[in-house]
DNA sequence: GATGAATGAGTTTTCATTCAT
DNA sequence: TATGAATGAAAACTCATTCAT
């Protein structure tokens, strides 16, 4: 292994460790309240160093979201690709897959919305924006595909598969936010997983051909 | 009508006009980007005056959410109270009621999440926090009640009614955010209402007793 | 005198006092080394207050230059308008007029060059840039006019009057900078006025028709 | 040629290449806006390496000015030494000599003034400051000498030769700055050379003994 | 000798909020 | 009651410079 190779690896490791620190801070405080100073402290670096790895706060934040999207797509791909499951089981499986994403990065969804600001978007590298769009499109597409299969297999009613994907995704993200909200008042309560199960189960039944 | 009574009325009118201005600015820019200065300008007042009517920025913001919650509860009450509709129709009716809230204040939900910050909550008048909780609990309760009715009438499967309310609310708020997100890239696309319809319809079917 | 009138006057006075403080600091340290913090201290205000009166550091700086240009134009107008002086005396008079500008604001010329940065220019209000150009054009025009008069009166050789104005202005600004430079090593030395006198005298003679 | 000799040569070559890169960057952006990072990139080196050859940014900058002064002195020496030219022709010749300096390094004069800051001077090696003073004194002296010759030859009026040198130098540097300023608004306009010619011609005539 | 990586020390600017009038 | 004016407190970001390798 050459020197430059090791350098590369170290650099990536540092990048990752910054992202991990940022995840903690952003999750705990939200995008605006989190300061680069805090993130730097959490990463045991100086604030200036953060800027060696990320163009600015927005960029750091976007990278986090990218990572989450990549994980989401990976989970969905695995689920969609399983040959031992029928469409119904796969829809029920969304619950596990999505919940897995939530566990990996519990509060990041909560801040996704920061990215929606047009101003924020403009400050990101075009490549980053494009990648975010591509990945989220891919995730939605994978979900829709499961519904399409179910219809083709005659198990689901004919509905617009992409609309069902929207329902699933909307339901998930809404429940995550809702969970967070509830936690503020009762930190122990964990209703997300069972509620998600219920939602998916109801969707499966609701799509069933009589 | 006494002098003090008129004063009261004028005061409330001014309060309302500030809130209207604030709604416009917050909706357009989001909580953090909106400045008190801007809001004051929109209300044709000086920034200092705003503080005569609201404790601080958070309080002004919370008041807006309160107003939206009141509107939501009103809509749901009306729906729940209608005797010409059965549980199934009422669940389908959630779509209209919730969409009405969205139309009244399209972006306010988008910022609701700001309120979740513990720090923010601490800065609110305790009465405000309490009222927000009471109203959102009431709204959820009204939704749950419809499901309960349906079960009692033997039309719906036995599930936890409150969990179904969570599903409905999560689905709604998630789709609103999702809609906003999509609008950034294609401002004309409006998929919220039909998707909401589809979601409610699927829930109704999914709860049906075979 | 109404309240608003007094307010206006106070506001202008404060603006002026900030500019005076800024002049001191900029002159002593140059544009880049001078900090808004220092200027604020010199003006006995908080840095934030400066931004109530000037858009940003560049704007404050440009305002200073504007003021100097206005003074310069005033001096030149007075000189050019005197009917008791012939062209030769007026050219000699440039020395006094220009030296007066220097005394009014000894080091400001030194920093004029900061304004040349295209980036700086872009951050100024278009109106400011326009006014700067207008005034400096006017000053040059007034100088050129004196030479033109001399030629028309048959006292000066035929040369391009605007070019002579450039010579006068270039000579003045160059000598100011040169003076500052020398002062660094020998603060007492004051050669500007006599040198300027010599320069103007030589120009007058150099233009004389044999 | 020994090894150490070659080392010396290589070292000097690298120093020169850094200075060339620095000249490009400083000229394009001015002292403050230019970053060591940029200069290093232009020199295809790492920023750290720059510090092996120059004490700091100021020192690098001063070295550039030194180089320019050396060039200026060389030009003036050549001019002053020509036996085929009389004092009048030599004064006219200043125009070419000075313009040559300008062409060699069009914007360096523009930034010379940075060096005047006392703070900057303190950060320079004492040797550098001394050399700058020595060279600029020498340049002025060479100019003055030409005037002195003219007076001794009975061609020029009796004036203080050093003062005339100041006039020439002031006129030159002032016009260079003025040219740069004009270029901002009309990049094609080039008035420096003819104006310099006019200035020198007028000085020659102005000094003529009747 | 050369450098990749890291950082300390600033600086401008923004805004919610206050207070004398 | 209303407000013009003022400001304290931050926070993002920059860059010359250093140092272990």
C-alpha cells in the first residue's frame, strides 16, 4: 500500500468522523441551531479544519443527507430484490426497511426540510443537488416497483404505483416527525415501529383485490 | 360598548394583522430567514411594536400555529359531527378537511417542526405550550374517534384507533412536506389532493371487515 | 422646527460623526487594516450601529471618498470662477486648491485605490459609483477648462487640455503618495506644498508661447 | 561547477519562479485579495514551501518591489549614462524609461502603497527595508542628476534638482494609478504613454532658460 | 528540501431585543 | 400606545502560518 493510498484512506476516515459528529449535533439541535464550532468540538477538530473537508455548512449537511439516502436505497434494493417474498410481504417489509433508516439516523429526516430552501440549494454544488434528486427518485421508484409487481400479479387493485410510493414515503416521514414531536413530551414512548407496521398492513389490505 | 371594550377589539385586530403579516413572511422565507424587521414592515409597524403584542419571535410563531390548529380542530369537529355520514365517508372526508387546512396556510406545516426544539419550547409562554398540546391532542382525538365509531359499528377491523389517527396525521404532514419538496423542482405539479384521496381510500378499504 | 426635522438633523450629524471617525481610522491604517470595530470605537458607537448608517464597510469608505471629491470640486469651481485671475495664475492656483484638499483629508487619497477593485465596485450602490465618476469627471473638466482658456487667450501652446488635466491630477496624487511614503522615514519632512508649487510653475512656463 | 553551486542556482531559480507567480497573482488581485494558497498553486508548489524561500507574505511582496526597483534603477542608469544625449533629451527620455518599468510590471506600482504601512514595514527583514530605501533613493538621485547637469550646462533654470525628481516620480506614479482607474471603465483606453510624453516635454520647456 | 494537514486569530455582518422619548 | 435608534451576542468563514513526516 503506497503512501498516497494511506493518505486517501485517512482522509476519508476523517471525513467520515466529521460527518458522524455533525450527525450527532444536527440531530440534537437542528440545522440552524447547530454551529460549526460545536460540530468541530464534537469531531475534536478546529472549525477551520471542517472547511477543508466541506465547502460550507450547507455542504456538510447535504453530505449527511446523501449518506442517508444511499443507505435507504440500499435497504430498498435488498428488499425489492428478494425472490422469496411476494408483493404483499414486500410492502409489509417497507416497515422494517424504513425503520432501519430511522434507526441508523434517527433525526436526520427531521432536518431534511432545511434543504428545501431555494437559497440553500443554490449554495450546494450542482453535483450534490443532482445526486440527491437521483437517489430520492430511485428510492421512490423502488417502492413504486413493488406495487406495480403486485398489480401485475393480480394481487393489488389497479392504482397509480407512483402515487402509492408517495403515500408510503409521506406516511413514513410524517410519522418520524410525529414521533419526534411526541418524544419531546414523553421521551420513552416509542410508537413509530408498530404504527408503521399498522400503516403498511392497512395499505396491503386496502389494495387487495376482493 | 365601553371604551375599554373598543380598546380590546382594536388590540385584537392589530394582533391579527400582525399575525397575518407574519404568516406571509414565515411562509415565504421559513422561520429562521424571516426577520422581525420584515414582519414589522409587512404589518406597517415598527419592530418594537411587535413586542407589545408578542413576547418574542418564537411566541409570535407559536401563535400562528395555534391559529392553524384551531382551524384544524374546527374542520375536524364539523366533519366528525355530521350525522349524514358514516365512518367510511368520514375517513374519506379527512382528505378534504386536511387539505383545507393546507390551503389555508400552505407552508405553515413546513415550519411547525421548528417548534419542536426544546429550546424554542422553553421560550414560549407555558400557556401557549399547553394550548398547543391540548389542541393537537384534540385533533388527534377527533380523528381517532371516527375510527372508533367505525369499529363499534362493525365496519372496521379492530385496531388501535389512536394509532390510526397517527397514521392519518403522519400521512398528511409527510405528504405536505413531500409536496413542497417536489414543488421546488416543478412548481406546477400538484399531487397532494389526489394522493391524499388515494391514501384515505386505501385506509378505508384496508380497515374493512371481510 | 418639527420633530421629524430635528430627527433628520440628528441623523445627519451622526452620519457625519461616523464618517469623521472612519476618516481617522482609514487614514491611519488603510482600508484593509482598519476594522469596523475600531471605527465604531472611535465613533463611540457599537459596530452594529455603523450598519444602520452604511450598508457595509465598502459603502462607508466610498462615502468618504465622495465627500472628498465634493470638496475638491468646490475648491476647483471657486478657483476657476475667479475673474481676477488669468489662466497662468489659475494654474499656479491649482497648487493651493489641491493642497487644501490634502489638508482636509491627508491620507484619504492614499486609499482611493482600494475602490479600484472591481469586486469592491460591485458591492457599492450603482448610484454611488455613478456619483464618484461624475464628480471626478467634473474635477478633471474644471482643470482642463483652465488650460483651454489659456490657449484661447493665446497664452498657452496648443496641447490637449484634458491631457494637461491628467498631468496635473496625476502629479498631485503621485506627490501625495510620495509624501506619505517619505513621512514614514522622516515624519517631519513636508515637501508637498513647495514641490507642488514648483510643478505648477514649471507647467505654466512649459506651456508658455515663446 | 560544484554541487553546492548547482544547489545555489536551483534555489535561486525556484525563488524566481515563485516571484513570477506572485507577480501574476498580486497584479491581478492586489495584495490583500491575493492568497498564499493561490500563489503557491500558480507556482505549482505547496504553500508551506513558499515559506522556505520567503519569511512571510510581506517579505515576498517586498521582494517583488525590490526587483522592480532594480529594474528601474538599471533603466535610469542607462539613460543617465548616454553620452549622445543632452539633459533635455534625457528628461524626455524619462518617459520611455518609466513607461518601460510600467510595461514590465503594470500593476505593481498600484500595490506599492501597501508597503507604506508601518506594520508591514516592521515585519520585513531590516535588510529588505534598507535595500528598498537605498534603491529608491538611488533612482531619485539619478533623475535629480539629469536636472543638475542641465542646470550646470546652463540649459535649465536653477531649481532644486531633487524637487524636480520628486515631480517626475510623482507624476509617473500618479499617472499609473490614474490609468488603472480609467481602465476599469474603459479597458481599451491607453493614455499613459502620450500623457507622460506631454508631461516631460512640458517640464523641459518649463525649465528652459529664456 | 517539500508538503499535506491543521489551526489560531480574526473580521464582517446579522438580528432579536430593549429603551428613552 | 408606538417607535427610532442602538446594541450585545453570535456565527460563518478566511487565511497566513506552522509542523510532523
